[in-house]
C-alpha cells in the first residue's frame, strides 16, 4: 500500500472533499442503491458461497487486532464511536494510528 496517494486519487479527493465515494455528481456521495448494486456484482464474481458486506468489517477488525492494533484504534477504523468514560474524557481521533493500522493490515 502506498503511504501517499497517487496523483489521480489526490485530485479526486480535492474535487470530492465531502464524499469518500462520490456519485455521478462528484460533490455528493454515491447512493445506497448504487453501492448495493456494486456490491452485488462483486459478490457474484467471487468464488464464495455465502458472505455479506459486513464480513469485510469483521475481517478488518479481527485481522487488525491480530496484528496488534489497539482495540480503541480498530473501533475508530470501523467508524464506531467509543463508549463509556473513554468517550466522555478522551476526544482524540487517533488518525495516525488508524493510518498505521490500515497500512499494517494491507501489507498482511
């Protein structure tokens, strides 16, 4: 995995700063129905009998944890809000740790 985005990705990010997965209008995100159609096409092309899109999240969570990424960082990587006292007192986002976790997982 690259540590810096390639030029194409960087330009796309600059154009679509509010949408991680842009739709036809580059300033709005892809619709849920379009994302579901895309996932169905991917699912049909894979030699797996039964899986759900959520399995990707489970695989990332398990794999990153097995590689030593701290649980609170894995939760942030999945887009979860932290709970309990940690969420009340600690407002850090662990962005650098998340990036390191994604890169570690991508290399495994």
